[in-house]
C-alpha cells in the first residue's frame, strides 16, 4: 500500500491533521492504540480565552479562537454528530481590587472581545462571589471522546488500531516502509510517546499529569465556573471538575491526594454539597518546556515531521495550527516561529 502520510496517533492532533490532509486529496493512514491515548481521551476539553492566575488573554487568542467553532462544527456536520458545547465561563472575583482590575480590563481591546459582562455584586447564592465576577464568551468545552470515536468511523480502513513500533520502520527511496505500508512522510502526533522516538528525543517535552473528577451537585447553571478549578456542566446534574497539574508524580493511576485537592477547591467556590463522585480519571499531557507546541520537520530526515506538544490547550490550539501544518507540508509555508521545532536545533 502506498500513501502520502503515515500519522502516528489518533488523538485530537492526529485526527485534525489527518482530516485536513484527506480534505486536500492526500492519502493518509493513522496508527493508534486507544487504550494508551490517555491525554486526549481524558482531557476536559475546555477552551477558555482568558487564562492563568493573573487572567490574561491566552497566547494568540485573537487568532486562535475565531477558528475553534467553525472547525469543530465542520467535523460535526461531517460525522452527523454533536460534540462542541459552547458555554460562557463565569469567574467570581475574590476582592474589590480584582473587581476594579477587571473594570480596567473591559477597555483593553485584547481582552474586551472575550468579555460578555462584568458584575459588581453577587449573582448566585450558591457561589462564593461576594464581589461579583466576569462572564467570558467565545468559550466552552469539547466532548473529545465523542469526536475521536466519530472520526474513527470516518477514517474507516485508514485507521489501524494497534501499537506503532518504530523499530519496524525501514527507510527506502520513496520514504518509509512500515510493515508493507509505503509512506512518503511520517508525522508524529502521539503525545508524550514521541519523546521516546529516535527522531524527537531531543525535544524538551515536559509531561504534566492531570486528574479530573465527575461529581453530582444540585446547582445546575448553563455556564462553566472557573476559579481555582473549573466546573463544566455535563447534563443531568453531573459536572466535570478539574484539573490538577503535577510535573513530578507521573505515576499511572488516579490519586487520593488529587481527589481531595479538587474537592477542596470546588468547595471554595461552590457552596452546594457534592452528592457523589462518579468518576476519577487521569492523563499525561504532552506539555513542553516553553509551553508552545512542537511543529515542523526533523533537522536531517527530510520526510519525518512532528505535530505535537499541545498540552492542556489542545482544543483551542489545534484548529488553527492543523491548518498551518497542512500549508507547511503541502506548500512550504513558514510556521509561526514560536512553534517551529527549529528553535531547538541548536541543542542537538
């Protein structure tokens, strides 16, 4: 079998890139082992234009966020499914100083476009928001599992559900032979597993373990609450609560420490009692040392590429950068410097 691109990994990155390449008329095959694809499968799927403790506009937010809904709606139409949930995010203020700071933000054009409304007094007796809060727009969450399952059906026989074994790769004149599959180019989209590749071990991945809960509570607003933890409404009184960020403990499995941390942080913002914890999961995010993704071509191998390292912000980064990657692969259009892996070639 002869193909243009062999994509390693059918997480969110590999799925988006594979779809865009097929749309351009290219032949594609994806290799994926779903039970090891923890990062995309466990991710909360949140997309939030204003993030961090200091609540600043996310990097390139003005470019990235207009691409989110059109791309995922296109995949919904393609698959006849629904997985994008547009939801506003409510962030309670903790002090009058913070309230005043956000009143100032409302005139900042970089952030103004993402603000729905600023409240100066408590809006909800169920929340700890004595000084009001800010309601953000152009936000929501993506049901990544639903998207990946539906896109797996779209890929059909282009998707091979088995572990990719790099030692079986043989370089030939046309590109690469992988157990009879003749591929012109390889693209590594396999999350943290890429750091074990002989091609990309030089890249400074900084894997982060994250744990999330699903809980049952009676307070059931349409919006996402985000203050210390996020609380995403899943329907039927169930909410996804997360997330922890651990760089040191990358052991497999959920921990009681994380469960306790998340529940404590939840009670700091939502006054309503948790009736039940119905789920506790973990994943290892393919984060990077400089918190920017890895895109580009191997420094010496002409036909080996990477599209990876999206960390906790894959839902918001991948729609835009998958298009950038396709234009780079097919038209040699330069990548954004901050994501091009050339920034690390001096360390090889």
